[in-house]
């Protein structure tokens, strides 16, 4: 075994296809952002008033995953910070990713995270929320300054709590004596603002931008630019970049997915001791990513979503063991869902709300749900689980751990 491992390690060290793999990773910030000049200039134009020590309008940026929203905002942030330092303007940016676990799933935790970023200390839990707000305001208002808070994937946080937090934040300038704040919200959900309190929307979305998906040609430009620095010369076969771009273009023009595909294809090729990344390995990478995506969805969705999915999974397995049909109906799922809510001491949502969650699970491809008519008894959904069999145990484990079943 030692010899076999040595061979694997030697191959990894000596036969790498990569020159700098980090160029293909999400956290990499490129020197240029192709096909986003118009959006970058518009964002810069809104935030530029900060250089006159004036509070910029709140800004809301939304679009599908991988359309360059965060990269563009951070690019402007970096350039604006440089200019502010030259002019001696006290401008500060604070970035928070609202999808991070144990950071942004409650109002308390969001405020606690921001307080720590501002240099303060606060316990993980235990204080009344109004006292946490008081501490946050003290930290913000300790000196004359302008702070721009960037809330990335803000829709994830609001799904887990309410939009009262956003409302309080947009009204905070009325309580501040020394400083001022502006808010930049970034969301993958293009309908997010339509579903929040109109008072919040009018304050938060003073300026709005939509980032349209990249097309296949634009994705090829992005990939070609990254390939130069990511791979050794000649390590990527002809047609690989085009295939990556085509896959990602079908997935709403997601540049992040295209970069991940290329990176994973390179890793798989490297493990097999190959000297070049071929088109076949793009197909392998795509299948691997599809499996990983399902597990990420199950793990990151809110508790009510997980309870409904656990009900579908439990009923499907029970029917299979008993030799019954693989089709479920909305009423069956709702009844099982109620039992799970009681055992986990969770509030029970209405059947109409559960129907909305079923539509969401269907949209994500975890089930196939078809609305059928039952005559005078109304309509219902025929539901079939569509998670691959080889992932069911992993999904079941994630749900049981998350829901403490």
C-alpha cells in the first residue's frame, strides 16, 4: 500500500496540469471582469458620492448565480477604497455572506457578526436582541465615518427570519449622530424584492441593477482568460472550453459553474495521470457536480423545506418496502409532514404553504410533481422522488442530522 500511495503522491507533485489552480476557484478576484463594464461603471457612479463624504443611495443588485454580481461590487469597492485613502475620506466597507451557516440565520447572529467585524465583542447567544442593536449602533456611531454594508445572498437570510431586520437597518441613519450607513444587497433571487414589505423595498432598493446571464460566447471569453493563468500550456484540448461554456450557458449562464467544471475536469484528468484535459472529462465533471449540487441544496435549505423533503423520502421508502406505488399525493405528504413537525417541535404550516414548498422542490429537480384533477374533489399533485438512488442514503443522513430525527 505504501508504494501505491507513493506513486499517487509522485504523480500529483510531478504531473500537475495546473499552473495556478486558484485562478479557477470562486474566491479568486480577477484583474478584469469581462462583459461587465457597463454594470461596474453604473455601480461606481452611484457610490462615488462617498468621496464627497455624502451617503450614497442604497443599492440592490440581483441576478442568477455566477453572473458577476459580487465580483463587480467588490471590484468597485477596492477601487473606491483606494481613492478614498488618497483623499483622506473615512470610508469603510463591511462585507457579510448571508448564506454562511451560524452567521446569518438569525437577526442576533447577523448583528453579532457585524459587531465583531467592526472591532467589538459580543457573546454568541444570550443577550436580548434590542441590546445587541444598541451595541451595534454604538460601534457604528463611535466616530464620524461612512460605512457601506454589503449583504451578499441577502435573500438566504430573510428566508430564515423576517424583513424587519432590513427595515430597521434602512432606518438606522435617523438614530446616528456621527456616522452614516449605506446598504448594498446582493441576491440570486430576481423576485426577492417583490416579496418583502413595500416599506423595506422603497428604502432598500433606491437603486437597482439586474445582472443578465452570460451567453456561451461571453463564457468562452471568461474561460479563455482564466485558462492562460490556470493551466500549463497545451494542457487543455481544443473544444474543452467551448463545451464548458455550452454546459454553463444551459444552466442560466453561470460563469461560476463553468469555472468549476473546468477545474474539476482538470483535477479528474490529473488523478488519472493524463497530460491533457479532454472533452470526455467535462462530461465526468458535470456528472460529479450534479451529485454534489443535490447534497448542497438539501443541506442549505430552510427547516420547513427539509421537513417536506424528509416526508417525501420517508413515504417513498416505506411504500417501496411494502411493495406499494412510487407515486405520492399532496395530502399524504402533508399528513406525514405534520407528524414530523410534532416530533421535532416545529410550527406546522398550512397545506397551501406546503404546496408552495413542493413547487419549489420540484423546480430544483428533487421531485417530479404533476398537478392532476380529482373531479369534484379538487386538484392535487402526483409526486415522484427524482433523487438518484445512490444519493438517497446521503440525503437521508443530512436530513436526519439537520432535523435531529
